[in-house]
């Protein structure tokens, strides 16, 4: 009689469970959350039983176990290359916007790719590329034609050269501490109207004060519309506003201050540098692709059969040190026949040695991390 193993059906095949029918890949967030809680709970049980809970009193609370798991994950992400993964993400660039705050999980931005190879993206006529069309027609759409790898190599090299010459790549700076991505390119606004100002003043400097803008020309804008003020030399005036009133006779537009103003009047400066435009839009000007490195989620690390044992052992060693610190406060407890001697100092020593060995194991790539390649410089 044959006994089937767990996960095999009657034909000896691996049993699987579908998350959905035909179509896009399904993702069930609740199942991921439940799996993460189960993994954390199993680590807590492992630590508690290894320390002898049930046989002796273990002086640990739920917060101590949580701290140990968080510390293990933090230390692993600091020292192991297997804690990050290479991925791609789309970013919607907004008009007249250069700085973007990315999620905390993103560690490094390697490259910013545009959809086209020229200075203009989209579906306009400037996106028509004769060489690519000729290549597609000759070597892909027409069967039996003679083509070769040399032609394909020339085609790809042509694309790379065109991207370098005509803005296919976007220069940027990345701050891994603040997670701020600065695009070294100002995406132009389309359909925006700019006006000149004759004067700019306010009834006060506090938030909620009325700002009066006297335009140089008649501007066809109505109450309730949105506008933006930029490059004003006095702090507090720059920003997005909603128009309160419009007086066409005096060409005066009023808005409400949304931040504290440094002065109630902008005088003594060249107002031609101050840009006032409308409308303000959040419609993306262009979609770019980011080549990034990001932290693997906790559930991915805890489900990795090479990583999970390391995190579990590190959390256990960390908790052993916490218990040792607590027991070392009192070397002995008073009692009959000389009392009881606590093992706080021994636990602290064991904890330090185990943590040191675990960190050495990461250098030996026991977690499946890839070794460093050649480093020049």
C-alpha cells in the first residue's frame, strides 16, 4: 500500500490551488496577511519553547518578541544582499514638477527610461521611426526574407545611439535617506496660460488673509478656477490657489492665503519673474519606467527556506540577551539553603556569541545571497 505524501494527489502530481479563473494573475491580500501573522507566531513559539517556557518562568512580554523579530529583519536587511530585489515601477511625471518622494521600500534607483527614443513621447507623428518600421516589415512581417543577427545588432545599436542623442534617458539624482527623486528635466506644461502682474499684495500675513493680484492684461478667468503662483521673491505666496473673486474692471483677482506670508506686499522686486498661470492640473505629462532595487517584503523573507531559519535564530539569540539582562539585575534570589542563583550573565554571553556567529554565517552566504562580483575603485 502506497501512502501519499502531503501536497501530492492520487496520480503523484503536485496539488495546487488557483486564486482565480482565466485572466490576470490574482493577488489575495488577506491570505498574505494571515501567512505573515502565522510566520511571526511560529517564531514566537520557537523562542518561547527554546527558552524553556512552561518548565520555568520566562520573563518576556509580547513587545519583547516583536522587538526581536523586527531587529532580526532589520539586521538581515542591513547585511544581506538577498534582502533586496531588482524590479521595475512606473512613475507618472507631472507638469512643471521635478521632485518626487518614492516609497520607503525603494533602496536604489538605477535608471529612468522613457517610452520613446526621441525628445517627445506619445503617439504623435514624431514617434514614427523609419528604421524600426523597415526592420519590422522586412524581417518579421514578411516570411521568408533573408535577415540575420548583424541586422538586428545594427538596429539595437541605432536605438541606443538615438536615445543618447535625443533624450531617451532622463538624468536624475536620488537621495536614499529622504527617498527623494529629482528629475533633471522640467516637463513642460501644455494648455496653460501665463499672465503678468502689476502688483501683488495681501490684507495681512496670517493664513486666511486675502491676496490681491492686479494683472497687467485682462484675463478670462472666473471665480472657483484654480491657479498657481511660482517664483515669487517673498515667501508664502508661491503655491496653488482657488480664485475667490474676479474684478474685470480693475483686473484684480483675489485668493486666500494658505500659508503664512513673509510680507503683506510684494514691492521693490521685478514682478515679471513671478509666474501666475492657470489651470493647475494633476494630469500626468509623461509616464516613465524606473529600474529600482527595493526591499523584499517581510512575508517573502519569512517564506524563504534559507532566510527563515537565520531570522528565527537571530530573534532567539536577541531574546536570550533580553532575558539575561533582566536576570543579571539580581545575581541570586533569597531562599532556603542559600537561595537561587540566576544565569543572567551566562545568557548574555551566549547571546553575544550566537549573534556573532549568525553575522558570520551571512558572510558565508548561508541565506542564499549572491557573492560580490569584481569591484573597481
